[in-house]
């Protein structure tokens, strides 16, 4: 079995890319990387929820990290919004995640209120 490591299949060891020149192989990898980036950005969903406790926000961040690694985005300035007032006031906060169901699952787990995206 060949060990060149050239494969597009994570489980395979070598495939048709074995026959390419170094340059062609590099180009192929780059094109693939761009396609992956594109499909990731297209399939991101911005979900909104009402949160009134900064500790809950931290917990949700931990869940997102666990589920999606670096492939998610959170809103800026949330900590300030949730801690600036001496009384708890619910804030609508968004997360950008690959899976829309994140919102309903988080809402159930942490008793926060999911909010419909503005304009929908
Ligand atoms: Zn090979």
C-alpha cells in the first residue's frame, strides 16, 4: 500500500491524487479548502435568545465551543450589557452557529427564551 498521504478521503490512504504533480495537488487542496469555507459561511444561522444572566451566557459559550469548536460566532459587548445594570434586564443576544436547532436546545437546557430573528 502506498503511503504518500495524498487523499481526499480521510479514511483512505491514497487515491487518484497520487498521480498529480506537487503543484496540481496543492491547487486541488486549495480549491477544496475554498469550497469548504464557502459551504460553512452559507450554512451559518444567526439565532437570537433573551438572556438576563452573564453566567448563563458563559455556559452557552462553553456549549458552542464543545459542539462547534471555532466554527461559530458570538456577539460583541454582551458581557457589558449583561453586567452594567444592577437589576437583571433581559437582553436579546445572537449566536451564529452551523445548526439552527442550537437555539431550541439551549433554550430548553438553560431556560432562556428563544427570539425570532428581527424581520421574520
Ligand atoms: Zn500514493
